[in-house]
């Protein structure tokens, strides 16, 4: 086994194999997810992460090498996030009808998410860079990276926090909403997108186009609102609660 790994190490440290491995792993994970009857704990993204982490450990490949190989996928996250708004055009009549409660939900949800992180971080005496990395955790990764970096956050922490939040939302979000007897697809979608970003939005599209469209709307609006709110709340934290 060790000799085989030594022979393929040069290949593993190039870019293309990890791009192919990422795409192949996700496709396999989707097949497993569908075969399981769409069990929440077998979410394709969560399953893909587990498999890829195991592969990296098995092959002793550093994360920096993997990230370089999968950079194309990371680049496409931006256009993919923008594309989430396209299906919303079909539901513009609902958007016009619900704009006031949606706006209220956006403001309250975003402020509670960011404010609770800043307040708890202050109480726990966390270093400011950690708080800055946690503050945009409910925003989709490309936006969260931009917000945190401009404020002084740590890139690896931002990725971990945003991905963890998104996966938890995708796995448990709809289960919680159903337990609370929330059935409206627009409300479920907006709530999921607001609390768990693009990962949850992808999960919503598996339920219905309407749910996915409103999740995409929440992802975009929450990103803009968070970019404005984080600097203000961090300033509030610096000067004391």
C-alpha cells in the first residue's frame, strides 16, 4: 500500500486529479442520496466532504494542494449564487405580495444571527479575528469570505464556519420546520436560505422550484445586508457592549 502511494504521489500533488475526484465524489454521493430515499443525514455535500477528507488523509495530501486542484469549483460558486435568482422570476407575483414580511424576516434574522455571534463571542472572550470569521457564517461562502477578509477575519475559519452552518441547515433545517408545522414552500425556502446559505438553497431545490427560488432570494439579500451590518456590529463589539 505504501509503495503504491509513493508511486502516485506526484500525480496526487497535481491539480487535475483532485478536480476530477471532487466531481466524481459528488456524483456518487448524489446517487447514494437518491438511493437512500433522500435521507437528510446522507446529504450529498456532507457525504462528499466525508469521502474527500478520508481520501486526503489516506493519500497524505495537504489541504492546500486539494484547494488548488478544486479552485475552478470555488470560482464557479460566485456565478452559481447569482444564478439562484433566475427561478425567482417565475414567482415574482408572490414576491410582490409577500415583500413586507420577507423584509422583516431578513432584518430580524440577519441581526439576530450576527448579533448573537458577536455577543456570545464577547462573553466568551474570543479573539476578534475569530468573531469576524464567525459573524458572516450564515452567508454563502464567496460572500462570507469577502466580508470577513475585508474586516480582518481568518479565511480557513470562515470556510469551516460557513460550510458547517450550511450543512447543518441542509440536514436539519426542513426537519425542524416540519416539526414546527411550517408548510408554505416560500416561507420554508426563505428561512432556509436566510439561516444556512447556498447549501440549504440547493437542498430546497430538491423539494420544489418555489422553495428553491425563495431560498436563493434569501441568500442574495442576506449577503448584502450582512456586508452592511457586520462592520457596524463589530464596531459595537470593539467599543464594548
